[in-house]
C-alpha cells in the first residue's frame, strides 16, 4: 500500500489501522486478485485498480450524479 501511495497522510494510516473493516476490504481485494506481490503482473495491476477504485469510493460523498425522477 505504501508503494501505491494509498495513504496521503499519517491520519489516513492511523484510521486504516484503527478500523479493521477497511483492512479487511483491502485484504479481500488482494486475495481475490490472486495475492499478487510482483509489480507489473496482470494480477498486480488488477489489485492496484481495485484499491484505487476502493479509495475513490471512500472519497465520494455518496450522492449519485444521476437525476432521480419524481
């Protein structure tokens, strides 16, 4: 995760360690991608994409950009 620049601050790292559900999600993504350890492999790239998507979802406010019909 350090190589992916997953943590932008010490506070993000502390929250990651403090709340196990976030760690569980990262671990599940890692195992689902084949537990990659070698950068540049297909499974590594899939893991990186999954982690970056997960990180982006955490930054969004949960509002949809789609219009709801009345």
